């Protein structure tokens, strides 16, 4: 299996964490490598990553959550992204969506604005994104009460989503002391070997992140 990715991409981190948790073998292809971008666009013309190509099954899979679910279906191992109980699985899916839509999305909007030329920046849009992040922090602080991981006692897809979302969001809008449960949860995520590996691998490119000193 070939994973087309970038080492600073939050959604690529989500997939990498799951693959490292599971011990799934794959070949990583960075978009900067010669010819890789053309291969990636031929497989996924919308130009989003990560993208997984499984030549053994002649399958191309996009969207981070779907890639993780594909891995669970076809490369079963020690990591189980979803619990067997249907209600518990729904909670995992809900938390996955909360982290993607209400933490990752506004964080990316803030970062994208910082990368624009100053004359093209959108202060109102950034203010809205920061407002959504504040609401999301408060909601997630409440939902994390009594939980070790995002959806309960087991590490799941929801945690694969939470790790990059919270790590990056904390750089652009620190959680501070107002969200102790969420901050403690982020520390647990950073100590998880799969995520620690991702964080180590991003180091050569980290200076390109506009909030790298945050």
C-alpha cells in the first residue's frame, strides 16, 4: 500500500497514527518527491491528501477517516478503530466528527489566513474561527470528563482525529488553564508512541508551520 502524504498535514497525521498503532506496512510517498505529485493527482484529481493506493486490491481511497476504516477492514491487526458495540461505535464516529469539523477546520482557517499576503487576510473570518474553537474547547472539556481517551477507555479513530486537531489548535489558540481535562488529554496523546513518532517525523519541516513557536 502506498500513502500519499505530507508530514505537516493534520489529516495525514490521523492516518499515520492509525497505521502505526496497527503495525500496518505501507510505503510513504511525500508530494515533494519527483513524480509523486503527478501520481497523486492522477489517483485523486481533487488534489487533497492523504490518499491511499492499494495495488493488491486495485483500490484508491481518500479521506482520512475512510482510509483508517479501510485499513481496519483489510489489514486487521492489534488496533481496532471502532468498538464492537454499535452505540459505542457511534460515539467514536461522533467524536471523530467533532474534532475534524469543530477543532481541525477552524484551526486550519486560522493558519491559512496567516499564510496569505497581509492585504488579503480576513480578520473577521479569523475571529469567527477563534470563536468556534473556544466553543469547541468548552464542549470537549465537558465531554472528556471521566474519560481517558476520546470515546472512553480504548484508543480509537476518535483519538487519531483528536491528536493532530488538538496539537495544532493549541498552537494557534492555547487551551490554557481553563481546560485542564482537555490539556491533560493532549499530554496523554503526545506520550502515545504512535503520535510521538508522528511528532518526531515532522521535525525537519516544522519551521514551515507559521505558528511553530507557539
